[in-house]
C-alpha cells in the first residue's frame, strides 16, 4: 500500500528576522571531545608488547658465564687505551693470539660497569632489549601488519624465545640489535628505499661487536630475492646495498680475519662438544622446545590460513628455520625474523575493523604496564659497585669467591670449573684462571687436562703436578664424580665447602 504524505504549508522566516526578534537559534550538538590524555585501545597493545618482556627481564639474573670476562676485557682496554690481542685471562694459554672480535661490545660493557656497577649492566641489558623489541614492532608494521597484530607478534617473540636466550647480556645481544635494525630496514625498503643504505654503517658496528654479522647480507639478499620475484622496479638497490654491507664487515682491526674467526668457531667440533648452546635444539631445553614448537605452529598456520603462501616468504622461513636447526643458540634469529615474515603475508580477505575506543582507562593500563616494567630495577638500585647482588647474578658463587680471596696468593695457579671461569676473571683479577668460556682460545690439550681432573680420570694428580696447581675448586654440578675421589686422596685436604662447591688445597 502506498502512503502519501500530506502537504504541509510552512511559512519561511528569514534567519536575519529570527535573530532580530531575539529568538534562540537551535545549535547542532557538538561531539564530546575525548580527554586530552586518553589513549586509544590500539595504543595499549604496543606498550604491553614492550613492557611485559622487559618486566620479565629485569627480574631475570644476569649470567656471568660470558658477561664477566667481557666486562673485565672492556675495563682492561679502557685502562690501557689499547686493544687486547693476546690472551691474559687464563694462565694455561697465556700469551696466545686472541682475535677479540667482540671488542666493541666489551668496551660498552666495561664502561657501563665503571659508571653504574651491576645496576649499570642491568640497565644496559634492558635498553638493548627494549630497542630490539621496538625494531621488531616497527619491522612488523613496515611489513604491513596492523598495530594490534604487530604488537602480538612482538610480544610472542620477546616472551617465548628472546627473553631466555638472546636477551642475556653479552656480545650476542649487540648482534641481535644489529640484526633487528637491518631487518627493519629491509622490511621498509619499498616505502623508504634510501634508508636501506643505513645497513652499511650498521654492518660496520655489527662486525665489531658479534660474530653474527654475516647475517646482515643474508637479510638484504632475501629482500632482493623477494623484489626479483615481484618484479619490483627498485630491485637493484637491495643487491648493491647487500654487496656494500658485505664489504663493510671487514672494517675492523682484524680486517677480513673476522670471517675466518666466524667460520672457525662455527665448525669447531670442540666448541659443539663443550657448549650446550652449540648443540642441536631439542625438547629438553626451553629455547630448543620453544623453537621447535613455534616452527610447528607456524607450519600449521600456513597450512590452514586458506591462502597460498608466496615462495619468497617460505624461503625466509626456511633459511632461519634451517639455521636454528644447526644449534640451539641460532634459534634466536628465527625468533626475530619469523614475526616479520608472518606480518608481511598477503591477505585477500579483510576483516571488519575492530572498535578502537578512547578512554582514560587505556591510559591507566598503559601507565601500569610501564610501572611494572620499571619496578624490577628496584632490586638492582643498591648495587652500583662491584659487589654482585644476591641471587641476581648466576654462575657467580659468592662463598667460594670470598674464600678464594683469602686463600690464593697473587699469581698463584689454581684449577677452576669452566662455567665459573668468566666470573673469577672479573672477581679475582690478580689470579688468572685455568679455563674460561672462550673455547676457541684455549688449546685442545688444555681441555683434555681439564676433563682429566673434572672426571678424576687416571693420572689426574699428574695433571695438577705438571701445571703446578696447589688449589682446586670443584663445582657440585660440574665435577660431581670427581669430588669424592679428590676428597679421598691423601695429597689433598678440604679447605672449604658450601652448596655451590668445594675448595681443596694440596697438603
């Protein structure tokens, strides 16, 4: 049924007359402005992605197993104003050439320790880790992910993989920062093509702080491959930038020798035998399990997403998954690169936009997250000197260290557990250790002697006699089988013991 409206006659009154008569003109209701300090919900996600891993990190102990010797080396170079080129930290390999490729990171760590002690080191770790997370977030955004998706990907990478592995303070963390910077430049190469040349100075820094610098040209090469497949007109730039980046890695005090250092370290069978992190990943470690499980989840996601995955993206994932399979420590590169690859996958179907409300509650949540992240530093504030904070530095036995300060004479030779060697080099600078974590510096014969004593093999007494060692330190978790044998030997007496280990002195 059709309904017709009745005509209504209305007298039109000019607006000027209405105003002249003093009539009130109805105003259009104005939109209620949001509070000036209110944040959108989408702004809370990146804050959470950064704050949660930092909060976990500030509550995580600093590992002295590599950190301590790098701090000591940095302090020596700052004091002598010269580069360390020979080994002075262990008496078993004194004077041997040392290609100290991570000298740049050691200078930063030594300076942080001088200025702020252990608090300075904790703050350095948090700043480096925060910069890595920001770069991952920016790279995901440059690859095409929404702010919410980029935040979730960054949070997953930072929490599941990066916190327990790559965020340990040592030269490696500087390498992860350089990797993330180049990844961000590659992800945004089409929007900002000229920025890709920034990878060249990054490569120079990278080659002087960590041996992972070879991954810079690999990242740019993968970007070039993707541009070739897409027939992008600017594909020549990544090729030239990658070549320049590779050439820049020789700008070090050792020139092209840094490449030989990386090749020798990664193929050294002794390193793979002695270091757990150089072994293939498995489900028995947190990092190995999270790497393998995350790879399985990514494969399931690609199979179920309902859209064809471009083969350059598969190449990206394949390169870093294959690299992660070679050693547990290599899984960190997968953790950084994988979120950015997933962020760049094409999507033919678009979801409806989610509501993005503005509210003071969002501001409160963001501020609370920041406070939680910074609260972890409260425990570190009293430790601005050389004294390590209790329970916040691992592989640093306090009781054993205090007793050795009373027992050892300056320059006296002694036997130490390998995992504590780095710590003793910082805590007892007047007494070079037998071995430390620089496995490529110490000769194979020294390692044979080390295990002869650690396992109390036939002739372990002769090893100690040959090296002129009168003090032996054994860790309960590293030399468990040797402790009762050495304790029962009439030539040695127990001088000290605690929950960490024991000290024996020659009778």
